[in-house]
C-alpha cells in the first residue's frame, strides 16, 4: 500500500529534483486507477463543469457538486494526496466565504489542500485560508474561472506586459502564504523564471517542463473528452474509442441474442419439474 504524501513530501521532492505528477479527475473509479498507478496527487477540479456536466466552462460548478465528487475521489484513492478545487463564487465575495468553503472541503471530503484561481486579486483569501491552518495551492496564468474577462481560454504571459502581470500574481500568491503554485497556459520562459525565483513548488499545465511537476486532465490525456483538446495535451490512451467500440459490440450482441450467454445466467436451485409445476399453477393469476 502506498503511503499518502504530505505537503512536506512535496517540498522534499522539489529539493531532490523529483518531479511531482498529478492528474485531474472526478470519481472513485478513476481515482482508484490513479492510486494504483502511483500518482503523487489528484485534483478534483472544477473542469468537471465541462467534462462531467457538459457545460461550456467551469463557472456553473457549485460547492455541493465539488464536495460530492471529491468525496467519491477520496473513497477511490484513500492514500493519495487530494486537492479540492474551490469553484467560482466560493471565495470571491469575502474572506469568510473563502475560509468557510475551504473548511467544507477538509471536513466533508477529507482533502489535503485546496486550490483557488487568481493572484493579486485573491491574495487576501489565500492569506485567510492559510491562517486558518489549511494548505492552499495557488493557480495563475490562464485561469478558466475568469475566462470571460480574459476573452476566452487564452494563454497568458506572452507579451512583456502580460508576463509582468503573471509574475506579480505569482509573487502575491507566494507572499499570501500559498504552499505551492500552479501556472497554466504560459510560455515556458515565464514558468521557468517563476520557478527559479520562488522557493515553493511550482507546477505547470501548458507551461513547459522547467518546473517541479505537471498536472493534466485525465479526460484529455486518456482521450475521454472529445469536444476540445488543448495544444499542451499528450494523449496516453484512447478511452472514447474503446468505450464507443465496446458499446457498439454490446448493442450488436443484444440485438443478435448472443448476450447474455450461458456464463452470465443464474441457475435454478432444485428440480426443473417443480418449477414447471409452479409456473403452471401461477398462470391463472396472469389471466384474472
Ligand atoms: O479544474 C481543473 O481541471 C484545473 C486544471 C486546469 C488544473 O484547475
């Protein structure tokens, strides 16, 4: 059995130059695969809005949805470091909201950390959650919850002005007490610079290789989500194809009477003649 990592293990990995690997998923079944594979961390992300619920973005995701999925993930991966993703609206209005909702993740879903999006603008929320004794993962760069104000899911930090904003966000998140930082959708140079300058673990998604580890969505990397695949995704499996083919075979077998076969049936216990007698006796009740 794998021993669950702690935040100190993540720092040790950074110190030793060992990359941390995390994956985004939302249910118990896939969580158990991740744990069996030896994943360092699982993020139960608000991308569930698109992958599980079919929305166009993450904004409709609520705390109740996030908690329910996180609980499933924890049951499937009891020994893997689990991060709960604070959804849009769960921490924006006040520091009280931020702390209350982070506490919900810890109490109801047994998480090891919470993640929230934003830099300078949410530094007070990061500080409040951290001061309440919880671990915060920051998330800056392309932040899907604010895609409306970014004009879509657009890479950040590609110009010097934009890179300055990303770096200012990184500094704000670190100074507010976040224990790690995730950079999404930024050029490798920007990620490498932030990684070089900050003492906390810096992870990337669509941010190049020069950081302390990578995260990716299971739905993207295992080929489950067909609507859109970001440029930075490497596909390690083709689950959509395998699942569709399996369903086609199932439909065919049922239509042709091939399934269920003898090995899928329950046998009667006792004498077949007794069953025939019972069926004959019961026949009249269907006619009444
Ligand atoms: O919800 C999510 O999938 C995320 C990843 C993009 C890191 O936040």
